C-alpha cells in the first residue's frame, strides 16, 4: 500500500494531506511521515475521509495506509494521538469494509472512501 500522511501547516492545527508515492508497509510509511514532521493521516469526519479518497483517485491509487490501528485490547488508536471519540467511531462504522477492523491490524482507505485494516 501507499502512504497518505498528514503534516501540520501551523500551530493553529491546520492540516493538509500529503500523498507519498512510495509503496511501503505501515511502519515504514509512519516513519516517512514522521520524517516530514507529521504522522500517517488521521481523520475526524466523513469530510476528511472524502478528501483522502479524492487524493487517491487523483493519483490513480486504489488504497493507502492511514494512521489508525486496532489494538488487541483497548480499541482503535491513531498514530498521531488523535482521540477516537464516539463521533469518529461512528464514521469508522459507517465506512468500514465487510471484513471490519481486525485486532493488531493497521488502517487503510480506498479510493472510494471505504476503510479497512491489514497487517
């Protein structure tokens, strides 16, 4: 999968999404995003997911890593520390693929806005 990272633009928490054209695993993608001063993309709304999906479509890529993972105990976490509240959990539940989000797997998004997990 490709990496889709986010980098803060300013202290006001303005965020832009950056497409990284290197096909790599989740850990390497997170490391590359960290090197750019950010993390793999987190999201707080369906609008964010739509924007991420549009970036994939614009780059002719069908799926990319994003910054969430399912812990074996404790639920879904974002690699940048974004809190997974009820609203975000609702967004995940609306957009998750038929396989669901599996324990100890990392998150991805597809070009049609569906999210899932893989190892």
